[in-house]
């Protein structure tokens, strides 16, 4: 079905490099979901099959809870280093996906993340930070994570309907409370990069596609960009020397909305109809906001 030329990613069969569509993701409202399911399905199908990204409004997750989740992220990052050193380290190769993750920009600048799975998972029990330093992280993370499946399920239900499949086709498989499920919440802190300039091609997060079914993202500031309708081409030009895309569309956060993108499994399972598109987080230029950037 799909070739895998580079780091497990793929070139889409039969798709030309450029699609002539507007590349900016639409805002899709989930308001009156039951009454408007047909319309929402049409809107989601269109966005997922042309851009692979969309914003979701009227999702039902309280702004107050979203704000607390960002505060929990800051709380985690502010722990003393000795406390962080006691936490399990995320390893993608062994699927040890709970704990702390440290990535570095080419100049050694640290980008810190933490990953939490649903509290029912055994490995999560060792990954919660010390309450002494992070009094709210666990409770807030659990509360926030529990608020997300209802949103994800609506989106996945409509995406299934849009493909002519039963509404529960993806949600049955994607039950995040199942012990063998890998759904996770990832908090990121991109450190402030004040006054620095970066060589073209150096990004805070290099071009990639996601391995989730869908990703629900909240970010506090711009930086996310998407390569809509374009295949990653094996070439030099990005940090990993893997993908070259010659047109990037900014995907700044819209207050109160989730930014949502389709991930690889949905592209595979739909035989390339739903698009798991390349995206990256660009390093800010000197005239842009260069302070710390938080995303969830
Ligand atoms: O931080 C962001 O805005 C997006 C990060 C991202 O693409 C990812 O974690 O997969
Ligand atoms: Fe991503």
C-alpha cells in the first residue's frame, strides 16, 4: 500500500507533490454534535482528506481545565533537577512511554517534555512526579486526560462515518483505558530562544508525522507549521536530513480551539484517504515571540 523510504515514514501512493487546496486548516465546531453529525462529518472529511489538520471549537473541555493543564506543565518543568533525575526516562525504542524526555537543539539547548498515560497503566505509577514539587500535576493531568476521549471519540466517529464505516470503527480500537493502549498526553516546554538566529532548516521539532490516530494539541504560542498536501521527499534540508518540503503553512493556536491532526495509523487504515501530514515547530525568528513556548 505505502512505501517507507525514510525513518518509517511514507510516500503516498498516487498523490502528486502539490494539491491545489487552501492549506489553512478550517475551524470545525462540535456544537450540537448529535443534531449536526452529518454536517460535522462532511467538514471533517473534507479537512482530513485535503489538509490533514483542522481546528476544533465547541469541544466541551473547560478553559479553566486547559489553563490548569498548562500550569501543571510549568510545575513539572520547574522541579529541581535532582527530582527530575529520579523519574523514568521516555524510550521510544522500547515503548517506555511514561516519564521525562529531553531533546536538544543542535546548539545543545534543551527541550523538555513529559509523557503521561492514562492512570490505569501500571508504568504510570512510577512516572508521577513528587507531590512535594508538583502538588497538582497528577490530579490535573488525570482530569485533563479524562476530558479528552469524548472529544476524540466524536472526531473519530465522524471520520469513520465519512469513510462509510460504522461510527465505532476506530473508537473500539482506540480505547485509551485498555492496558495495551498507547494513548498518551505529552507536555512540551520549548525554551526561550531570545536573540538567537537559526540556520534555515533548524527547527524546534523537525518535520515529522504523528504515530497517533489523531493528535489533539493545545499550544500557547505560534511555531507549528504544516506541509499540507505535500509528500516528504527524501532529501537534505531538515535537521534529520530526511525531509524536504518547500512550502510550510503556519498553524498558530486559535484561543479555545484544539488543533487536530490525522496520524499515521489513520492514513494507513484509510489507504491514504485521510492524510497524516508533515508538520514541524519552527524556531522563532528574531522579530517574533522568542520566549518559552508550552504545548500539550
Ligand atoms: O508543540 C507543538 O506545537 C507540536 C509538537 C508535535 O508536533 C508533536 O509533539 O508531535
Ligand atoms: Fe507532531
